[in-house]
C-alpha cells in the first residue's frame, strides 16, 4: 500500500497530459503570425502527442495495477463509469445478482475481440479475475472474490464470499487480458480490447499508439498518439514554455505564466487533502499482524476528545485556503468523496473559519487557555504533532497549524518520507491525500473492521451505527441503495462519520488539476478527476476536436 501511495503522489506531482508538436513563439510579430498559421492548420491534424510524467512500473498490465482508476488505454473492463460517474456497461451486455446476492451473473456483448483480432470470451474474463485475485492486483478490491467461472463463451459467474454490490466498482477497474497470450512480458506488449493498440514504447521516453480497429466503443478521431514521459517537473515546464504540447498539466503556481497560443483548462477533482486525527486515547501499541506497523503506538489524549476535532474543523477557512494556497484552483473538501454519487451534501460545514465558535466549543468542554496561549484540560496540554510526507503539502500543513493556534491548540508540523511518517499515523495527526471512484475507499477509511489495517482507518475510528449503514449498503440489491446507505453513514441527522458527527477527519480542500491547452483544441466535458489525475482525461477523447 505504501508503494501505491508513492505511485499516486508521483502521478500527482508529475502527471502531464496530451500534447502535439508546435514551435516556440519568440515574442515578435513574425513569430506570432507564424503561430497563428500553425494553429489554424491544426484543424486538419490527425495526430496528437500527449505528455505524461510517469509510465506504470510494471508496464501496461491491469493485473499489476495499470489503469486501476478505470482508465486503461489498451484494455477495457466489464463495466465503466460515464462522465457523471454512473456505472454503465462496457464489455458486459448486462449483469444480475443471484437470490443470495453472492453471485454476479454477467452476459458479454456480441463479437468482442482483442486488438490482435482474436476473440474475447468468458474464459478470458474468468482467467483475468482469478489471476488478479491470486496476484493481489493493486488498486482493485478483490477481497470478497471467491472465483470467476465461465459457464459458456458469453456468460460468467462471479462468486463472492458475502454480498457486496460495491464489487461493481471493481468490475469497472479490472480490465480484461487475453488468456492465451498473457505472460511475463505482457506489460511490455499489451494486447487488449481498449481504444488503442501499441505501436512502440521506449521506456522513460515515449509511447506511441494508434486506434484499435476492434474497439467497440466510440472511435478515437486521431490516427496516431504519442505520449511523452518527463524526468521531472522542470523538464515538463520547459516543454510547456517551448509550446511543444497541445495539452500539458502544469503546476498551479505556473498558471499565470504567459504561454502564447494556449489557454488554461481547470478541472475539478476529488483529489482531496485531509487531516486524520486519532479518535482514541493513548492505549498502547499495535499487536494486530494485519497492520503494516506492528508495535506502533495507538491513540492520542488530545485528539481523542471530539471537541478538539470539531473545533479544529470549524476553525478551518477552506475558501481562504483555496485563494491563498491554491490560487483559487480548488474546492472545499468535507469528505473523502465530495461530488461523487455517494457523497452526502448535508455534511457541508456552514461555519467555515468561525474562530469564535471554535473557541466556545473548547471552553464549554473545559479546555482552558493558559498564560502561554495553549489550552489545557485535566493536566493535558492541547498539543500534538502533524506529519506529512510531500513537500507540496507544506503550505496546507502550516495553515492548519496556524489556524489551530488561533483557538489555543499548538500543533507541530513534521515533514519526512513515508518511512518517517508511517510509524506515527496511529498516534498523531497525518496529512493525507485521497480520492478515487470506488465507494470502498470511504468504507475502508471509516469501518471499524479496518482499524490499523494498512493506511486505512489509521485513526482507529469506530461507530456501530456507521458500520450498520456500511453493511446494509454493501448488501443492497442496487448501486443506488448502496449510495443512499453510504450517505446515511456520513450523517443520518443524529450521528455519522462526517464533521457533523464524530469528526475523525478534518477535510480541507480538493485541488483542481490545471492543464495548458493549445488554442483551437476542444477537449470536451471532463469527468471529475481522482487523486493523481492524468489518464482519466482520455475517457472522452472520442469527443476531442480541433475547432480552428
């Protein structure tokens, strides 16, 4: 899991998108005229060059985590999420639950083929699911999968050990590989049923693809696409400044730089930043062998007081953070899933940045301000540490500490890599980044079953009513019922996992992803992007077009 966090963060820092060759504008009138001519000619282009900061460590192999957010360029899955994140068919024609809800029966569409022209059958699907279960495919929840069985060429039965309608999200994330041609080198030479097929891949440099003629989805309107890979952010920015990209992700801090012939596209995300606060007092050390950090201390005698957590949440002025830290490129965060179908919008805080209200909460709870400005209760000072693992999160960490000081809570920010942070995450505050298309991300982060398991529920949160809503949601007949129960788990009017309830997290902001787009290129309506961004932009590439 730690490797997954690092991979996602590399994608967050360096992921860049969608490019096409151009020439640098040198500022004089002749160059400007030339640039205008080139821009006009782009309407007839049938090639793009797309720039990404990192390729998958183990190649383009879904079994080893490639495309785990449901965006695979070489493969496709049984189901997929549309631009509104609704689950719709992809390779599957239909699916249904058995009476005991432990079997998902899937019927495939007709005439499915891989990019080499071979047939895609139910055997390939069963092979993929069973292999992914065996290999422990990262980013796809297969914990409840028993096995998958092809009953004939067009039908598969997916067997679960208990009801779990959320498994449909895994059916969106796990792309299908061919049983007959899959092997150790598959990631280097992927064959799939997705929108593209491989032409050439030079590791660390570029990837060239062309449309897959057997793809059953909407056709890609470009004959060739080249993905560029950059060593670091400086190289990516140099490429952007040279005008060599049609679309490229840039840091928020660079959005006011003059890029002649380009405009900014800001895409909303669920790429959130939140502070995990231990919800239990100091209770000893981890003994569970399921934990990634056995022996680490558990609990905190300050943050275990719900009044401390609520006061901190109310003291945070999220709009101010967005304007001062993110230069306006973000949205307030109130959960791990803002804007997603299972988000409860009734949990939105109406008192952001209310310092006086935060102080009153603490005073009413017996936290008295001392001569040093730090509050104290029953001999315990309102002091604790905040750990964070990425330098780009420093401003957020410092802001959190500064706002806390205004209400009499002293927080010490500590920076280091995950090896430094992880041993403290059960006993101290940690600044995390999350955000994906799977409702189980919320379940894992708040379910009492996952206290101290990997990086999920590191604050040892537990609420019996919340667990009941989770279980009821997972055992539902439909995805819609799951969403409604997960909303109630956040807040049912009396209790919940949100700030209006137990407030185990202080969610702060969702960071927009900012892209530089060549004038004249229409990239269409984009779906809300997950943590890391990047590849999901390709989900609507069939609608991209040159307008001039």
